[in-house]
């Protein structure tokens, strides 16, 4: 069974994604007089300003002065205003891999070697050319400057063809080896051709003459750009991340920028007229280099970068929910802002010796530490000393990091006996920090648990004589007051230790081998994940298992608590993210993702859930819909089938309710309370007290409210619509309002029978008192008194109507609803007609029957009140 509509979490956006393998494009906005950089990131185009997302990942990108063109698979889209898709071109049968804007047209080439020229505005095909893949496989396309209606096509076979698009004629053929890229030089008629062999040829296409030739030893040329600020420099990119700068006047290599990116240079552009070079690569980085120093080499002016390998562990840092710490397989520790990416920080890469690492560079660095597997952080004392401690994969030494200085810390935490030699088979597996930020507790694969001082890095003791557990430590946790340390071992034991004295307080055996621990310090609830895919919640005060959850079908990767401790959210290798409600012990939300979530963290403010996924560079934010819309938190049925939810893109997504939401949820429709919950329950009406409480005091109220002087008649306002007197304002119907008043007396006005009186008469024969009761409830106190006075014979009533009123009260007491109204109406009735009741035997008999019914109901109520007061008094005074 699947639940329609949105669940508890809705995709919002992704953090930490800046670049991919698609080359960026640079466009100039004439009105703004600024250059804009457009880079493809997954399904979106970043222009710093971000576009709306496309259905699939973008594979090709191009831009002219007005539009940005992006393609996925065989579909081409045009973006306007950097956001909206305004044109869609669908005619290719295979994936598009080349794009070239061309005046009022755009040219696209697919992998089946079909070239199509599109009219941008009409979205129609202007021209289609098929090339034989065996003789001319198109690998590059270019429009040479000042060459009207001409395009230049490069091929994998090496030849170049110049075509006239207007006449659909091939004009000229150039011969080179395998071509990978070419670019228009600042000079007219001159192009630079990058070859797969690593050669760069600067060629004059007007005279078919090679002007100069260069060679790089790093493999195929991936990108080329010319500097246009007065320096004759050409930059060329390589698959290994190096950039070569060539002097075109002296025809020689000027300098090299090694390790500009850790992967191939995907795109490279000099900003026209400025000494700025923009590069991007598949290492998820965009860098702006400035050439203002001696030697001609560039330095980084600014950059946007995320993890170059998938993140392994994330955790919210601080109490405002604006920073997420993330450790990745690339060995770096980074901080991503949920507010704006300009607040992102990189704390760097772990290293055994930072000074030696800087000298050797990235590629030759043998001092680099393995990736971080788990870390702990606290904000207390973060301005005084290191406040992050991390465990590394297969490594015994734990490192400290300083968030304030955005760098690796001063201390390396490991047992003293391993300070001179590093064991191969012993490594740190779990870590936690005290809430005060003074101590770190580290568990090892041998079962040993150590305590270190974060300020000095000094070893402050260990738990147990030699080791705390027989098996490897699977998790450690410290409570909020530094009283207890909880440890779990792979042998299936969980132990409680005194933090200060290191004494064992309590030990218990678990149902299975634990795989991880997570403590919610405010509530004292410990989440335990097991190797059999089940989860337990343990109360550290009573040391009892209070909840057990099962339902995952794969290894549990991570857990996180909501800030108030009510929800436990878990992710598993079965690609599900489940939310368990601790008070009810039920599963309240579950959804599937395309790839398994390896780490989860919940914002301290409760507005976002963050997740990282297998083989994905991004950190995905999911908004908590219960904060801003009506969400069902009822337990999911046992046969619930979760639906696959697409991970959000870089553009913030609007949470739009699905059309099927009307079924959504009968359970989510606002609850309307019935008139009576149960026949055995005494039920009160929902009327305000002013409508019934003062019925016995109306005489006193009238005396107090009597005016001292007669009221003055207000001047008539002709533009006011006349209304009918009553509790609910109601305009007089058009036919009721007559401007001409007749002087003939309408005798119908003097009729003594009111609506209430008539309905009581009818109820005497039908025995149905709902209608007169509803009418009486709609009246105010004064009108109620007038109606009850009119029931007696001297007021124009009769004994039968008085009897009918008493039976209405009897019905109310029998059904036990509108209980307080029955008491108030009966009290006023007795006050007004006591003499008449005492002289009439029929009425007296009815009143005596009512009296017995009232006494019986009151005795039952008084007994319940006494029991409740007794229990309440005991709870307040007893020492539990």
C-alpha cells in the first residue's frame, strides 16, 4: 500500500556542487556590462545566479549574448534570464555532444554524426547534414570571426572542413591529425587547434598556413584560451590537471601551473581585457586565477570548490543550523553554509607533517592521511583551542582540527605505546567529545577506550584495566553532564562507565552485535543500530531498552535525532530513509532515494535534514514539512510501499502539493468534533458562558445597565443598509424593507405564538426536541427569558407547552449532552414558574422525575471528580 502526496520531508536543494566534466562558458551581458560564468552542475546551470533544473544531467553547454544553451541526451534547451527554459529543440535521435551558437541560429551535433542548424526563435530545423562516421566523425565545431555564414568542423580523423551553412556547401578541407578542440584566436583568420597527440597548432585558415606549433607531454589538449589584455599568452589544459602558458611572440613555453585541478581541465577562459583566467574541472571546483606577479604564473584570486570525492560523514556544527561539517573520500574536511556558499570553508587535507606536505605538492605527497571516517565537534571553547577530533580510515592516530582557524590542529591523539611505531592492524573506530569541549573519548579496534585533553593533547586515562571490551569498539558516547561514558563493543556488550573515576557502573548484553551508537544528550535516549538491521532506543537513566524498531533490509549507515528527541531518523543500504516516532514507537515516514544515504544529520533548529549518498558529491537538504504545512504523523501501515523521491537540484525547490493530495489524506483534513463522543459521557455544549451563565441574574444586570438619562435618537444615515436585530448580523431582504410605512396596524405582529412555542407544541406529538433546542441555543439571554416567560398561561402559553419544555430538559439529561445548558434553562424555568408548577399535578410529577434523574447524574459525576482529585493530590505530594 502506498501513501499518496508528500511525506514528512521534501527535497529543497543540494550543497557543495560547483562543477562537472562539462566545460564552462563565459558570456557578456551588454546591459549589465558584466561577464557571467555559466557552468553545468548535474541537472542545473550555475550562472551565479542558478537556473531551473532539467530532467537529466547536462552533457553540453554553450552561450550567446542573450541565451544559454544546455543539452541532455538528445534534447536541447535554451535558458533566458539565467533561469527559465524558453526554447526546446527536439529532433536528434542520439546524445548531443557539441553546441555552437551562430547568430540567429544554434548548431548541434550528436554522437551519430548528424549536424542540425536550428532557428532559435521558431525552434525549427533550418538545415540537417549527415556525415559518414568512418571518414569524418565530427569532434569540434567553430564559427570563425568575420566569416559570414561559415562554420569550421573538426574530426577524429584529423581533417577540418569549412562549410557555408546558407548554401549548404563544403568550401575547403584542411588536413591535421586527430583533432580534440579548436578556438578562435584574437587575430582574424587565425585559429588554435588542439590535438589528441598533445600538439597545439596555430593555423591561418585564410592562407592554409601553420604559424606555430607547440607540444605538451601530458596527453590530449582539453582546453585552450588566449589572453587579450595586451600579453600574447596562450593557455592550454591537460587531462592531468596541469596548465601550460605559451608565449606566442617568442614561440616557447613561458611557465607551467601544475595541479591547478586534481582532475582534467574541462574548461578554460581568459576574461576579455583582464588578467583573469577561469578554469573548471570534474574535481568539483571553479577557480579564478590572476596574473599579477613576476614570472607570468597565476595565483588563485577566488574559488568555489566542494568535495572531489563523495562525502562519508556530515554533521551540523553550532546551534543555529547554518553550517554543516563534511568529511570526504578525498581526505578533506570542509564546512558548507546553508545560507550562502560564500560562507563555505575548507579546513584542508589531513597530513602527518603539514610542512613537508606543502613542499611536496598534492601529487607527490606521501604524508597525506587516509580519509576521515567519523568525527565529533563542539562549539564550546572553539576560539581557545581545537574543537574537532577525527578518526581516519585504518589509522590509529586521531587528528584535531580548528574550526576558527580553518586548519588542521596541533595535536595527534594516539596511545603513548604507539608513539614511536605505527601498528598495521590497530585503528581508531569511534570518537566523541564532551559538551564542554575539554575532552575527547576515542575507541580503538582492539577494544581500548582512551580519554585525551583537547587543549594540551595529553592522554588522561583509559577505561578498563587494559581494554574496555573484548571486541572492537563500535561506538562511544558521553552524556551532557560528563558523568557517564557509554561504550559498545562488537562482542555484543554495552557498558556504562564513570567519566571521572573510569569505574564500570553497569554492563548489559545486547540482542545482537551493535554497529553504531548515537546519544541525544537532552533527553538521555541512546540510539543503537545492530548488524541484524534492527534499532533499539535505550534510556540511560533507567538503562533499559524502551523502544525496538525493525524494518530495514540492509546495513544501517547512519542515525540522527530531531532536536526535541521525538524522532529517530535512520538511513540504510536498502536506499530508504525512515523516521521513527519514539513516544508512539511507530514508523511515521519512509521514502526511497536513488542511491543509499551514507550519512544523515538533522538541523539543531529542526528545519532541515541533510544527507549524503553513495557516489555523489553533494549534500542534499530536505525541508521538514511539518513546520509549514499540515502533515500526517500517523503510523504507516505494515504493507506500506515507499515511493522513490528524486534528490533535489542546486536550485531551491518549491514544495508544491500533489494533485492527489485531496485523497491525501482524509487523516489530514481538519478534525471536526462530533456533538457527543459517546452516549455514556457527559458532554458540554460549545456555547460561550455569556449565553447561559447569567440567566438567573438578568434582573440585577438590567438594573446595573439602566441608563441615567433617556437615550437620544441618532440621526439616520441613509447609506446604511438596515439590519435585523439579533446575535448574528443579518441584512433585511429587499422585499422586507419598504420605504412607505402604512398607518394601518398589522394584527399579525401581535400574534403571541413564537417559533419556539410552535416547535414545542409540535414536539409534544412527535417527541423530537432537536429543533426547539437548536432554536433556543441560538438566542441571547434576554430572548431566552422572554421565551420561557411566554410558556405560562398568564403569558399566553399553556400547561401542555410547559410539559413539553420539561420533557425537552429530560431528553437532554437522558442523552447527557448540552449538560450545562440543561441546568441553566431548568433553573430559570423553575425561578419563573415555581407557583404554577406546584399547583399542577402533571407538571409536579414531571419535575419530581427530573429531580431523581438530576441527582443520579450528579452522584456519578461527584464520584469521578473525587477520584480524580484524590489521584492528583497523591501525585503532587507523594515521593516517587
